[in-house]
């Protein structure tokens, strides 16, 4: 679309204006009956030429405005792409999105899983209920194994072709190793029990928890169940340095995997002590009576060993129900048992917890 030059438009409007004046003048001259009437006609024409709304000045102003509008229209037309639209070409987005465009990705998981459904439950809880129902129908649910605290195994494959006996956890977590310098559960877990693959935070109902594959099956994921509040409580517990453990009270000890008493028994697991219950002994054994309990003289002995497999001096096993702790280390790596034949009972390793 071509646009006339300003000078051309100006000449056109001037010519139109003069033509209108001449036509008006000729009409008046032809019909004027007298000289006075002719002068009146000239006066009328002059007034019309000077009229602020319809005179020559107004016509010139209007043609300038029209020219400006035509120029804008031409620029808009020139900006229209003349080539084909290429559907396969990538779209270049602005570096900074417009205000209100998109969302803060860090808040999306929590917004989604915390969305309250019409029934009153949030989306995460509702999905968990559905998943739990599916697992119950399929057999196993979340699995925990003795001797591996603070961990639970789950699978997205509904435990197909997976048995509890085939699970192989990453590593054993020991809450007593949490230090004030550990910045997070993830940092502590990777510092003390990284396992073969290392722990990685994975989204879980709007939060992040450390997760790691099972050593036998990539279909099974072990996750750390310790909550931030529990982690903070462990961090707050003063850590005794180079002081042997003592019995902390029932509320502050966690029982590990129990074992039947047997001669030459070795238990390898971090422990702060053991509790032993003797069920029966040979009649030949002598003992001291302590009210309703007996303390045997030659029933056997135990020896705790360090993480370097050094043995501590032995302690005699005596009472029907007794507690024994290491004497020369903060925490034992295990214990060895010597036992007289014919003695039966159970030994319970335990660790100190807040």
C-alpha cells in the first residue's frame, strides 16, 4: 500500500479548497441581482474560508492528521510477516517471563499434594489410601527389617515377584551417630551409612526424604522414616566422648534382634549393651540366691569387641536376668559369648536412644 507524500496531499487539499471557492463565487455571480449582492457573496465566501471548523486551515489540519494515521497504518502493514509460518521452528521465549506468567516450581508439589478434596482429605493422603489398598490386595505393604531401624522399603511394582527374604537394605542407620554439625537427615545418612548407591532426596507428599535403591532389586526403594523433629531431638542429645555407655532406662533404649543363647555365639551389630535372660541351666551349676533371683558361678562369659575387632576383657554371665555394657568403649561393634553346655536363654542387644 503506497502513501502519498505530505506535499502532494497539501497541494490536493489547497486545490480542492480553491475549487470550492470558485464554484461558490460563480454561483453567486450568476444569481446576484446587484453589485451589493455580489459583495455580500464575496464576504460570505471569505467567512467560509476563515471558518475554524470547515475553512482552509481546518482542512489542512485534518489532512495532516489523516497523513499521520496513514503512516501508522503503513508501518503496521509493513510489520506483518510476508513469509510462511514455520510450525517446526522453535519459539524463542523472553528471558524474563511476563508478570503473573508461570509458577514458582518449588511450591508446586506442596500445592498439589496439600490440595483439600471435597471429602476433607488432602490429595496426598487420599492417594496414599488408594496405594495402601492396592498393596493390601497384593500382599506386602511397607517393609521394615530387624536390625535396620529408621528405614522402610516400598515398591511401585506392588511387590510383584519380590519377597521379604530377598530384600537387601543399603546400610544400617545408627541414630546415636547424629552430630550437631549434621545439617540434615540426608547429610547425616550419607556421612555415616551411605550404602552402595548413596542417599538422594526424593519428593514425598510435598516434602523431600532420603531414598535409596535396594541392593537386590531396583524395583524396591528404601526411604528414611526419621522425621525432622526426631532428627532435631537426636542432635540435641549431648554426645559422651570416650565414656563407656550405661543403662539409659527402658524409655531410652531400643532392642535389636534377639538371639538364642549358644556357646561360641558372635553377634555383629553396633550396640551399647546386652540384656540376658537365662531360662534353664544344668542341675550341677552352683549359684547364689538374691531373693527370688539366682546368680550362677560358672554359667559362661561375654566379651564386647570394637569396630577394629579388638576384644574387651570378659565379663561373667551370672544372673537369671542381667544387663551388661562395654567397659572400655563408647559403643561396641558386637559381642562374643562363651556358655556352659545345657544353658538356654535369650540375649537382647540394645542401643541408647533419646
